[in-house]
C-alpha cells in the first residue's frame, strides 16, 4: 500500500512539473504576442511566475490559476511592467502598466 501511495505522489509531482512547464511557455508566448500586437518590446524575453492558487472557472470546475509578471518598453529606454493571468491553460487576463493607469 505504501508503494502505491509513493507512486501516486511521484506521478502527481511529475504532472505538476509538466503542467507548470507548459503554462510557463504558454505565458511567455502570450506575452510576446500581446507585446507585438500593442507595439511594445518584451524585455529580457522572459516572464516571472509570481503566484499560484486555486480558482473556480466559469464552468464550475476548480483549476490552477497562475499570475506572471513581465517587463516591456515602449521607447527602448523606459521599463514598464505588465502581468498575465492563466486559468488552467487559458489566458484569463493580460495587462500592461499603461492600461492599469486608465
């Protein structure tokens, strides 16, 4: 019985690692696309995961929600900040600092 529980725990850890890697890549590509569409430059070619929590989706299921921050520039000199929220494997929200101020 202990072997079965250990295998289950290892499978859960492997799934979480794979899912997190997939979401990191999804967040990066979404940020890159959003920055390209708005005419700004994604700096450092990276996003940084800040927080992970459970949240109920519109369909009623509970999913992992992830918050990522990123930096961008609109004039090649000034750094601005934005964020992206993933609910499961869907982009729930993307904001740039200039959009936050309005």
